[in-house]
C-alpha cells in the first residue's frame, strides 16, 4: 500500500488477510521531477513566449487513447 491509511482500510475490508503481510511503501520520485526554481520558470516562459498567457500542458499524445484527453489540435 502507499499509505498507512490505505493499509488500514485494506485490513478492515479484508479481515481474512494476515496483518503481517500488509506493507506500506511510500511513493517517491526522482529529483528531475521537482518544482523548478523561479529563474527556470521565467526562462521557459520567455523562450516559448508564454508570459502573461494562460496555457495547458498535456503530457503524451494530444488526443489520448480514444480521444479521452479531448486535446483538439485545431483549437
């Protein structure tokens, strides 16, 4: 489980499971995925001419599987 609360819920919902077999492993990410400093953000916005504009960043293929992201490239 990724939290003690989830582990507790699992054990409560499935009392037949041995408690000694429920482990909590907290989620972690590589440092590359941390928030950039203000100078890096300013440089990114300037490079892509986004200062003062509202924008949306969609990771992956624009329309997604079956169009679920609703990312219309024509808009």
